[in-house]
C-alpha cells in the first residue's frame, strides 16, 4: 500500500516537472522561429527579436509568441506587412 502511494506521488511529481519543461521548450522554439523570420525579412544587424517585440509593444499591438510564430511560419505576407508596419 505504501509503495503504491509512493509510486503515485513520484509519477505526479515527474508529470508536473515535465509539463513545465515542455512549456519552457515550446517558448524557446517560438522565439527561435520568430527571430529567424525577422532576420530573413530585414538586415541582420538591425533586426533582432527583442527590438521587434519592443516595437510591437510601443505600437500597442498585442500578439503572444505562439500566434506570432504561427503567422511567421504559415502566412509570409501577413508577417511581412506586420514587420513593415512597425
């Protein structure tokens, strides 16, 4: 009985830890893809992810990283319009 309880507790702990790691991994992946698309669109030395996000916030454009990554991958024209707007 005690072993079963310990096993369930351990599996729950690993489940939570791995779920948090997945969130971190996906966020890094989204940022990497957005940064690659930004560098494709503009000059390598003047186009960075941090500058792009800062300009979006200054223009009061509210898009999260997941949506920005999906736009960058699937809809090149929309991302180019967004990039040129800011």
